[in-house]
């Protein structure tokens, strides 16, 4: 564990040395606030991660640090097969910005085994952050879209103009336009057409 702790410290120093005041300023300008952030560019974090061997134990230290850069680094260093669902969900619900939701899904969640189970469980969750991760993950697996998943989406009390609302519209647009069978499912679902009237019209215009 001492060796893992030393690696954590060394990587954190490299992250600190890549801090960028301009990125930090832009984050503040767009209202993206973090308790811990150094404004390090994603490409810089990727370059650091390339020099490291994936390690669940090392990733755990970064998850627990809970800073912007450390959370992204945790996703980059994580070993998907070593991560339990309960551990993962504990880490996911502590994230609070669209940037982290998007990055963690892109880097880690789309590589996890059994995405269908995770998507279904997170859609059924009462936690809005897990609902969001479910939608983002579904975006990488549009072939998993089904009547059951649509019913789960419709059961979520989505706040208008929230990130989850925008994300759901974006993902359903992608699925509906890209898959004729999915469109047929949407076309026969009256609750969907009522709840997402504008979105349904936008999808239907492609056919």
C-alpha cells in the first residue's frame, strides 16, 4: 500500500504541474464549479494516465480524493473488472457536474460488463445522478433500447431544462433517428409522445 500511496502522490504532483488558470477561469465563467479543481486539460490527464498501469487500488485513492482532475484520473486508471457495483455507485453519486458525468461515462462506464443491467437499475433509481449516468451509458449502447427501458425513462420525474432533461432528449433523438425499429416503438407509445412532444416531432421529421 505504501508503494500505491507513493504513486498517488507522484501522479498528483504531475497533475498539479499541469494546472491551467485559463481553463479554471472558463469553468467559472460557465458556472462549472468544483470544490477542488486545478483547471488541468483532459489531454494532459490522458498523457499522464498513459504512463501508468491500470490499478483498482490506485484508482480508489483518486476516487476518494474527489477533486475534478483526480476523479477523471480515477476513471482512467480503474480496472473495470475489479470494480463492484456498490463501489462504483458510491463514487458516481459524489460527482456533481456534466463534465464529470460525460467524462466518466466515456472513459469508464462504456467499458463495464453487463451495461444492460446497469442501465436498467440506474433508470429505476431514485437518484438523479444515477438516472443521468444511465442515459449517457445508453447513448453508447443504442441497441439496448427497448420498451422496458422506455417505460423506465418515462417513469423518471425529469425536471425541465435540467441536465438530465437535455441529456435524455439528446440520447433519445440519437436512438430514434438512427434506428427505424426504435422509431416504431416511439411511434406507438402515447405517453412518450405526450411527455416529449417536441422531441417526437423532431424525430418523426427524419422519416
